[in-house]
C-alpha cells in the first residue's frame, strides 16, 4: 500500500491564483481530513469528510473548498490564494477501529505552499 | 484558551536522561488521547495511544488524568534518535485537536 499520497510536494503561487492540492489514500479509510501547520500553532483542521459525498468544515475553512466524490480522493481547492495561506498542508485518513486506537490518523508527506 | 496546551520547549537533555512532557485539554467530552511524534519537515506519526489506566511501550510511558484533564509522556533513557517534536492529541470521536507540540533535543 502507498498509504496517503499528496501532490505536489512544493508549490509557489501568486496572490489571487487558484489551485488544487491532491490527496489520495489506498487503505479504504472512511475518514479524511485536511490540516494546515504553521509555526507555533500546531495542526489546524481545515475540512474533513466522513465518507464519499459528505464533507464538513473544520476550524479554519475560509478560503478553501473540498469535495469527496470517491473514498480514495479528497482534493483541497484554494479559491484565490492569499499570503496568509502560506503554510504546510497535511492530508490524513483514518477509520474507526472500535477500540482505544480508534481514529489514529495516517498522514501524507505534506505540501509546502508559499503565496507571494 | 487553546483546546490543547503544551509547553513548547525546547527541552535540551543529554543522552540517557529522563524527560517528561505535559499537556492539558479543555474539552471534558474528549474520548481518545494520543501522543504523536513529528520529525523536522516530516508528517506526524502515532507514537502511542493514552489509556485511562496508563500505558507503557518500552522506554515510553503515557498517563491520563481525566479529572484534571491532563496527559503526560515520560521518556526514559533518552536516545539521540528521540530528538523530535512531540504532539499531544485529543479526540472526540473522529474530530481531532492537536497541540502545538513540544520540541526535544537529545545531545550526546
């Protein structure tokens, strides 16, 4: 299994540009999430999905859209990039193991985004 | 107030030392608790879950105090390879909140 994959690894955008960060998992996990990580802030949840066709907002959803047309894919769209969106973006997947390790998050390698 | 708070460190310790990290959380409905490890410029990975009875995995011991809403991680006999950022993680069902992390540097 490849686990959770993300593309691209690095991206530079100009203010106002749009783009899509790709995320895919091959573990048949129900749950997928997008986080951003900024220095001193920890990981903050942007959007999440509990299954194909179902998405919801996390802590910092403004400026981002998501969709979940298949179990495997969960792309994150930046509608009009702003310098405040410069960050490291992590996609994660998980599933209910029905025990104390429920919802262990499996992360992709991250996308480092710079908006100038 | 942040939902999950950790001492950011850094903790600088010599090899062989014992080091303890603490974490507090504000949501009393939280159900699951974890410690993740994150190496520089890498993704976080699960280190261990934290059970109410406390649990140990080799040199690592995790404790949970639900009444005080407090989680701890103890690392004994520190190795150079333990140098990383340790993230305290609290979950209510699927929704997961990460602390900002505590940086650990283990020196020879």
